[in-house]
C-alpha cells in the first residue's frame, strides 16, 4: 500500500522570507511559521501553545513568497512535512519540523497584516482574491461516520 504525507497549516510568519539560489540556479525561499492553540491547563486557566515550522518554497513560487510575504503576515501553507535533525551553535542535537510547501495562499483582507492575495501554479500573485473566509474543507455532513 502507498503512503501519503500532506500537511495544511494556517499560521503567522515569524521572520521575513529569505530568498536563496541552489548551485543549479533553483530559487528557494525560507521562513518560519507559527501556529498557536489555546488550551486549558490543570487549574482551568487558558494557556497558549505555539508550534514553530520551518517552511521552504521552491521555484517561481519562492520568488512570489519572497516578494509578497513579510514577518507577522498570515499565510495558508499546503505541503509535505518532515523532521530534520541539526546541531545548534552550542553543539546540542536538535530537531525541527520542516515543511516543503507545494502551494500557499495569503490570508486576510487586502491592506491588513494578513496579506490578501493568493498564488497557485496556474496564476500569478494577485491582491484581488477574496481571502476573508477560511479555506474550505469537509464539513461534519461530508464525513460518513
């Protein structure tokens, strides 16, 4: 049986995108993305739990991400998740969640911190796409159990 690796994240950029080029000339744009969920702790108080992801966008999409995204902006990411090990400055072994983005969309209304456009392989980045609604997915009525 085949396996499947897909992740969808809506979060906020933790730093400005950084555009680089591989030795073969392929564009790659990297940035960090944070998601936060609020949960009650044992005493009933709400606590925020933040998860950080390292995002890589490749090719022409990398140029669009570098041009239109900025620290603090909200973005929808669709990609593949992998775990990377690395050694930090102090020599400690660490792991991070790395996402290779296939597609992304700017989330929020035009002119606010959330962006306001989208990018897909069939179109160029635009700021006239309505992104005020969350990405749609299956509803409870769509699930057969």
